[in-house]
């Protein structure tokens, strides 16, 4: 069985952690900076779904 693809990236942002967290977990804030539609259930195992305007879809889960 093939290993699953795991993508990890670190970025330093000059903002308080609570502000950054909100822009990564609140669907209304997510679509302000990327995508056209978002679903987020920010708890372990919760759904992360992002429609990138018909170009692509990102889907994953919170860990």
C-alpha cells in the first residue's frame, strides 16, 4: 500500500495567535483571503473543506 501524501508547511505571521487561528478556522474569514466557499469544524478529526472557485477543492481534517 502506498504511503499517503502529507504536506506540511510553516509560515511566520506578524499577528497574535488568536487572529491567525480565526483566519484558518472560521469559514467567513477563510473566504476573505482564499477560496469561494469553506466548511470548517475546528476540532480533532473535524472537516476542513475549501472550494477554490472551481479551480480546485481542498479537503482534509483537523488534527
